[in-house]
C-alpha cells in the first residue's frame, strides 16, 4: 500500500470536476512562475505544442545565436523523425479503426515530446547554460537555479473551486503530469484523474506516472508523485513523501 499525504476537497460535484479537468492541459496544467527576464525567452512550436526556455545566464549575442541554432536543429531533427514514424499510422486504417490510430499517434507524439524536453536540457548543458527553465507541452524542467533559488513552478489543481495552485521548487528536476485514459463514467466509484511525477528526466518522470496509472507502481513511485483522485463527493489530492519537500507552503 502506498503511503501518501492526503487532502480532501469536498463540495464539488464529480461531473463539474471532470469537465474542469478536461480543459486543455498542455499549457493550462503547468504554468511556470518565471523571474523577470532581461533577454526574451527562446520559444516556438514543435511536435504540435509550444516550447519556452527562460535563461538565467548571461550570454553574449553570438552565444545566444549559436544556442538558438543548436536548439532549432535538434527540434527539427526530432520533428522529422516523428513525422517519418507517424506517416504509416496516418495513412493506414488498423483493424480497431480510427480511434486506435488516434491513440497510437498521440502516444507517439508524447514520446517525442518527452525526448525533446530531455534533449533541450542536454543541449543547454552542453552550451554551458547552468540555469534555465525549460517548458514543453505542459512539462517543465528546472535546470540549476533562478536567482539563487530553485525554479518555482505552478502545478494546477484542476476541478477545484477555490484554493491556490501547488507550487513546486525544482532544481535539476522535471515534473510531468499524465492524465488517466478515458473510462466509463461511474459516479459511485473513485478513480484517478491524473498523476504528476518528478524525476531528473522527462522520460523517467513519465515512466513513473505511467506505472502508477497502470495500478501496480513500484516503491520508487511513492517517493515522487501527486495523484488527483475523483470521488463521488469531491476530489482528493495525495502527495508522495518525496514530493512534499518540493512543495512551497
């Protein structure tokens, strides 16, 4: 049994909660608390979503241009690799029909987005950047520190009528949120809506979240997760023991 700190929020009907949670998550679920920036952030779109890099390092104009070129080249390569793998699924009709095709394409896009976030962090390190906040498709990595403090990242609490978002303090960690697959509506049963996990890399954090959603998580998951559980009378938010020190109170 996983030991989790637990907070219950009563008084919210389960259907409005589910509706609120179904809002677009890519940008709304995780919104970074960024410091005042001198240079503009590096941002754009890739793999059907946006990316945003806040630098807390002083780079010369030449170094910044080189970094932008490296990042664009990396993202272009990942986009081309994704498109090449996605093309057969876009053109074929599998035995299970278009819905199965859509799920496969979504899973493929998510995998490449996770890889893209990790590669961006890697390329920043290779370019000598020590401190940056990297956001891509709702996932965030705090590289180093922001103004001598860990990066502050807002982790939304969907479906709640009141109360502020959770704020995590990330230093060389990635936070990823994975939504549970759609299931048959059951007002009398509790079910997990989403899992947030933290780990040094996006791929690792997503693996932890995926294993927990599968229903048989290893002990490592209990050390770094947040669950949002929908119940007939409200929503429970439960925190893993290792996530608690990262929460700003």
